[in-house]
């Protein structure tokens, strides 16, 4: 008799249990990701200004997008971000590959060196930015000081101000900070690499360069593409280092997408327009991620890793 | 012509010497198998011939040219590895042609040679697959194909069959032998499996603890092992070895075992032993069989009775397990009949085919 009472309750609870257990995750996703995402998408179609909340309901259609697409400052920031991304990622890949190959050959003290290699990642990007700002400062910077003492330069070089140099110093700081991400991932790849194909290639007539080119590098490419995917997202949202070192200036010479978005959104308080830019930037990131993922899957297919 | 000479070759890892002064002459087109238990230095020796390990001392020459300081790619060799070592990101066709491509051969030659090798190994259907899509046996075939296409002076095989299952191993063994008959080349083959060594080799090189123990044709090594190690390593089941002492009985030298069992010393060994000498008596399972179930015995026969503890029928023959003076021994029975456990049977021992080893050194007294 008692079982008759329990049965329906059990049945009902069984139906609801999965939904109940998943609900916290769904709630978090809805309120933390989905709502803000939709809200910012909505605001990108309004004339929303932070200091005038009532503008939140000022629907202006795609005018924000029209404005930024016809703004040549936006396009130069967009282009600069792509250039920054391309140069930084490639430099970090090449340097990281070199470091990984060298560390892989060390037999004594490798662990210590691996730890030391990670040091740059332990600092906040803001602090790295300050550090390089003072190293590259034209009056009191240690670099100019050294160049002048060595007699390599007679004047003060305006590292953070001159047109190509400003970008160069920011890339330099970025590369300094993040090359170890590539190095550590590629090193993991080298550790996982089977030795037999390398020896087979040696016997097959390859010189050391050919072994690297035809065997080692193809094996490492999946690892490189994983690093590229992660890093492309990181670099595409670069803000802190740039803001600290140059603030996107002078005269917008080092302006990247996110420094521009932050300035338009917070300094000029045109949040609607800033959100429109942010959506373009997200599209750029998605494009890069998609590109690297395609490459990754193609590279992994041959290794027998995927599918 | 590609003969290989090893002159007093040694290999050290740090202070540890693992190969102690090996001397070996391998003739042109000869199939030589290095065999021994793991850690005996056979793979290291092969890798020194390949150039994948540095030679610490001595000299290796291939085709009359000293190769000590030559990189592997300049030695004109190819090698088949235990784990196949195929290039995972290339198709079978690319794997086969890779060595030729590196050697900057023309496309026509590459295609012709690759197709030729594919035909020899019947892997034409697999040409566009990647190694991940192949079975173990197919990978092994591709690995051999990759070795063939370059027409090298020397083939090196490093335990190529040990990752395959038993049936495939037997099949591939035959194919390797067939391959050697088709593609006449010097082959150095490393294995820990004495059956592979016996079946494949023109000459077997038995190694132990970094030394060469015996070199010879398979049957020579089988019939005339130089010491107890070779006697128990080569041949299946291993040779029965029973310790005893030489004594004079009824005017003839006998080996006296524990529990007062005896066995006459074979006539051709009578002048090699003295009374009181400690020896190890050895005989193969085929040389001690129950009467009416044995092969015809050449030379002197000796009769004895043995209780059979266990019988393992294999079809054409049955393996019999007994205890003889404290030693476990295996004998064989042809035209088998059912044997009850504990049954006492009359055996014939082919005395002239038995062996005597010095108890201290383990060396054969046949000299």
C-alpha cells in the first residue's frame, strides 16, 4: 500500500532530476554569458551613453556600425591589430620553437630551466608594461642610456613615440612575456614525439635539417596550432600592456582595437558605438580561432590523433 | 659488394661497457642473425652498424669503407624498426618514396621503384592510406618496403616481428626469407627469438652479456653448442642439462648423477675427461625417446627406464616431462600413444649425440 504512494512521487522526481541538477549551470550561463551578450548586442544598435542612461532606449538601428565602418581611425586600429597579431604570433612561434628545441637537447638542469623559462608568465601584464615603459623611456630609459654609453647613438631615441618604434616596443614586450607559452607547448610536443621515425629518417638519408623539416616540424604543428589558437585570443584582446606603455598614442600610432573600444566606451562614454566595435573585434577573434582550428584538425588527421 | 667487418668493436654508456670487443665478418649477400636474451648487446651492435649509436672503440667497415665517423645517411643502409617507425603524417606511397625524394631522385624513378617494392610486398592496395589506417602486419610490410626501395647495400632489421601476433609472425618470417631470396642483399637481423634465428639465418651469432658466444650455421650451432648457455638458448625445447661426475665403472668412464643414476661417456669424448671431473651432461629431447616411439638411432644407443610425470601431446609428437636425478628433463615421443601420469617407460638414448660440458666453465668438452 505504501508503495502506491511512493511510486508517483518517485516518477515525478525522476523526470525533473536532470533539469534540476543542470539548472545552476544553465542559470550561471544565462546570467553571466547570454544576458550580457544579448544586452551588449542590443546596445550596439542604440545611442547608449554611460552618462545618460535614458539613451539606452534610443534605438538607432545600424548607424553605429555605419559610423565605425566609415571611420578610417577604426580601420587603422583594425589593421594594426591584425599586423600586431601576425607579427607577435609568428615571432613567438619561431622563438618558442627555438627555445623548445634547445631545452629538449639539455640533459642536465632541464627542469630548472623549464621553470625559469616560465618566469615572464608570472608577472601581471600591467607590470610588464610599466617595466618596458621605463626601459624604453627616451630620457631616463636604460636602453637609451646603454646605447649612448656604448656610443651607438648620440641622441635620445623616442622608442615609445616614433611611428614604427612604438609598435615595435609593444610587440617586444608582448613577445617577451608570452614566448614561453609557445615554448612550453612545443616542448610538450617534443617530449611526446616518438624517437623511431627520427632514426628512420636519419637512415633514410636525411641530414639534421631535413629530419627537422620533414619529421619533427609536421609532428609539432598540432601543438603549434593549439598555442596559436590560445594566443590569438589573448593577443587580439591586448589592452593592458598597450594602455600602460603608450595608451594607444601618441596620435593613435599604437591604437589597437581594444584600446580604441575602451576609449570610446569609457572616456567618451559612447557605449553603444564601443559595443559595435567590440562585436567586430569578436568576429575577428572567431575568424582567427576558426582558421587555426581548421589547420589543427588538418594537421592532427595525419597524426592519427583526430576522429 | 657489401661485406661488413666489425673489428674489436666496443660500446660504453658512460663508464659502463655494454659491448666488449666484438669481431665479426659478414659476407656479401649473407643473412646474419644476431640472437641473444635482452640486454646482451645485440640491438646496440646493430645500431652501431646503422650509425644510430656512436662506436666507442674498434672499427666497423661496410663494403671495405670504415664508417665509424659517417652519419647514417652516408652509410648506404636501410633499417626496419621494431615499432615500424613509419612517418605518421605521410601516406604509404610517401613513406616508401621519402628516402628517394630526399636523395633527389627523379619522379619517374621514385614511382617505378615504389611500385616495384609495393608489388614485391603486395601492398599496392594500401598506397594512399596513412600508417594510422594500417594493421600491424601491413605496417611491417610498409616498413620493409621503405627499406627495399632505396636499393641499399645492407638491410638492418631490429626485432621486426616482435610486435606481431604469433600467426602473423610466422607468416612474415617466411616473407622475409622470400624477400632475401628475391632481393639479394646483405642482411643483419636482430632477434631474441631463437626460432626466428634458426629459420632465417645463413649464420647465427649468439650473444650474451656483450660478448659473442658462438657463430655458425643454424644446424652447427644447434648440434655443436660451445657451452651450456648456447645449448639451453638455441633449440626448443631447450637442451636437458644434468650435473654429474666422471667415474670408472665396469671398465668404462661413466657420468654418475645424484641418486646413483649413471650414463656412459660417449666414445668420442672418452679421452676428453678424467675420473673425478665434475661435468654437465646434456642431451636434446629428440635424442631420448621411448622405445618403439623413437627415430632410428645412429651410433651407440643406451637404454634406461624413466617415469613420465606429465605428457603434452602436440599431434605428431608428445612432449614427456620426467625427473632424472633431481633435474627436470624433457623428452619426446613420436607416433604418440596415450601416456598415464607416472607411467614408467623404457627409453633409448642416442648416446653419440649427447654433450658433456665442464661444470665450472660451462664450455663444451667436444672442443
